C-alpha cells in the first residue's frame, strides 16, 4: 500500500490527460474539472536489497513484512520476502543504516513499525533526529516520544543541564506497537556563505499518521548521538540501528537544489464589455507596466478584464517540469464557464503549453526544458459581470525544484476572507454531534460523531449501524457547517484517523458465501431508532435489523487507547435468527496475529476479543477480507463484544 507524501487532491483524472501533456499542451476543453494539486512523483528507494545503503552490520535485513507481539517488549519478527527493512540489533551487531546518496533540502515519506518499548530515530543529513519511539498511550509527550525532534547535548553545560532544545510533538499521534505508522518530514538544510553558517536547519513539517506534530522548528546544531558533529550543506539519511528494533518500508523522497525565477516581467491589462482573445491583439491596453510577479491586481477590476504577461523564466537544470495553472472564476454552471467567459494560455519559448478554454478551473502539463532561460508568456481573461473570484495561480516543479508558485500568494490571501477553523472539543462530558461527513468520496448524511474527554472519538453512520472512523486527539473541525453555510456543510475529524470501512455491522446472509451489504436501502432490513445516553453521557445506538433489536455501545477504556464495542441483540420468538452475523472488520487483508489479535487493512488497526469468546471467521469476498462472527442466541438474546486498537 503506497502512500505518497504529497497526495493529490485533484478531482481531475490525471492519467486521462497525460498523453496530451507529453505532447506539450493540455486543452481544458478535453477535461473540464478543477485541478487543486498533482505533483511530480517522488524518488522511490528500492528495498529488494541493501544496495541503496552503505555497508552495515548484520542487524539490518530485507524482509517482506514484519510483525510484533504487543505484550512482549522489543519483539519484532521479520517475514519472508522483500520491500521492508527490518532492524533487530544485538550486542554484536547494531550498526546504523546510511543511504549512499546525500541530501540537503528534503521531503521524505516512509512507514515505520515499532514493537513494544522500542526506540529508534531518523537523522536528516545524519545530524538532526526525528524520534521513533513506542509512545502508544503517552499522555504528555516529550522530545523523546514519537515524532519529537530530539534534544541537543553538551557536557560543558554542567551536570543536569547537558540537554537543551528538543521539541515535543504537538500531540501524541502514535499508533499501537505492531501497527504501521506513516511519517512525512519536510526538512530544510542549514545555509552557508562560504564556511559561515547563515541559517539553521529547519523542520518545516513533521506529519505523523496524518497529523502535523511539528511545524517550523529550527535546530541550531546536530542533535544528541548524531552520526556527525559538524554541520554541512549535505549529508546522508540515517536510520538508527543501535537502540531498538524497527521496520521501515515505502521510503520516498524529493531532494531540492534550486529554484525557478521569473524576470523582466511586463504586463498589459484590458477592461470593458465583451472581452475575448482578440482584445490582446487588436485593442490598446487600458494600462501596462513592469511587475515582479504574476497576479490579477494590475487589471484593477474584479470582472470583465484581460491580462497578458511576458518575461523570462529561468529553470535550474535540464529535465521535465510540471506546470499547473488555475483560474478560479470558472464555475460549474453553464453561465460561468466556456470560451465566452474565460480563457488562459501559457506558452514557453513561443510554444503553447496549456490552453484552457474555460471548461475547467485548472490544468497541468509536463514539459521538457533545458537548464537556463526561456521566453515566458501567460494570457487570460474573465468575461463575467458578477462574482468576486479573481485568483490566478501558476506552479512549477521539476528536477531538484520544489513545487513553487510563480504567482503572488500574498495578494491571493488579501483577496480572500480568512476564516479561523471552527473546532468542537469535549470538556467534562462526552459530545454527540450530528453532521454530514465525507468518507471514501461519498458524503454520509446520517452521521453522529462522538467525542470523549479522554480524547478517543468516533464517527457513526446511523443509516448503516456502523462506526466508520475512529481517532484520538482533537475532535471535529466544523467550519464548513457553521461559517456562512459552506458548500459541503460537513464536519471532518481533526485527529489521527483510522478508517474502519463502515459497512453495516449486522446483516443476514442467505449462505456462508453471500455478499455482505455495502449499504441498507430497505427499511424492512434495517430501521434506525436513534440513541439513548447513559449516566456518563455516552450514547448507545438503537436499530432493528430484520426484526432483531440491536443496541450498539462504544466506550473508550480507562487509559484512552482502546475503543470497546458491545453489540447486544434481542430476537422475538417470531423472528428467525439463522444466518445473522456481526461484522467486526473489513479490509484488503485481515490476519490473525501471534498474540491472538486480528490485524486489519495492512496492519492499520487491530481487533481483539475477550478471553473465552467465540472465535470469528475470516472470509474473502469481492477482493476484500471480512472478519465475521455468527450470532448465537440464548433465550432470544446474544452479545458480541470486541475492542478496536490503534
């Protein structure tokens, strides 16, 4: 399961227009859509062997997967195959792993797995450590916990004062031992003028399991136990090998060495009725001049304007560059799109690169350029009499070049109305909030999200009788619900989220191979009956499935690291109960672990059952695996209980 550090949020099918892009031009008429972001792919470190790393000791090996027993400290087991690095240090072998390549500015993405109580780290340039640690359940994390930037160390500071700096994660987003955790690091190397350092190393962001835990943190020098004690412009990526076991996979990165530049930039602007492309060749401009960067500001108009820019684009190296051009005044209604309303053309060296005839807000293309200077031209117009949209955005990314704007982002911020996120947090008792919520591209309309003051939360689909998200940390971001009635009118989880799939939890199957329903469309099959609150304020959700009454209660444990679920069923004597099942989990893979738990969806979370409980069955169905328990009634009642661990 590959997860890139810069996931595209594009609504445009990128593959569909890349064939056109490779020819050097993309025409928006072919793909009407909004393009928000689609970056160039990263470099991938092949893990079929250790050739991407300097020679090291026998504690490192290539494996196909790894597993850990949550009850046993430092117990990490390598499984046959390739694609995963596994470190199990011993007294005789505990070397670090250093890449053969070196980096300065770097965006890094990888997955890590730690067994119970294990300790490791990733050193950028071999000098600046992001801590890897089994911090599951830690209430107040420090710099030494998962996602922390480790402290520096200086014996000369005196006893008790040797350690200094170090930055704890903003919150504990770590997962349980034996689960894969996703880490993204955006790092900028120290800057030098000659031998003099003029800027410190900086972690722009550290994102752990989807949560930003570090942001804009400077490091004045190498952290404690670094591989190198000096500072330089480049260095190898290092994974610590001498402390505790760790597994690593899906290492991807982008290394940056230069920047693009627009220079000698001039503009012409027009305004008036009936603007089209001929204005730029047949009419004198309303105003013209020189500017430092791209924007619509020189047009001095919100509607019915046109602009033409010309200048020089300098790129740092020869290679393939990706351009992304957005004009935000193209709408979804016919009156707000089309060649009579909008157009944008980007040309490099006199050749068309992007041609957007108003069918979509954004387009992108890849172009091969030599390092150095190129003639640049951008023209666009907005022929609408209403609407305050006036943003134009142009991004470039390429070899050694971080995705950077060629437009003036400070002006874009001035055009908009900044809104502080509206957050909902529990105080002294649980919170139940009804909302819409997006899940796997679908808006779920009957959602109750439940927060606990301990910081364990979940979203429950009332129309299917199933939780579909669980998370720890902040509760809900509700800006789309309550700020000017946003388009989505939805809430979203604000912490580190685990996706539970959210198919109906209780269903009848005509036989053992019958398909599990993805949704419920017949009230005879399922009827939602609301919920009741217990004395502590936690809800129990009520429903009826084929005449069987269902009470569904989810409660966090006392430590706030596990969510316990109890499904109680009551069947009247008149209702047949053969073939009734409770689904505990669903994913690409469900596998029983050595400690008796079940790892779900490539070890993204685990399910455990109480001692002595009936054992579930794992079955394959339509490319998925499902963990099911057949319901057995005693005097018309049955209870299925299990825990969700992440």
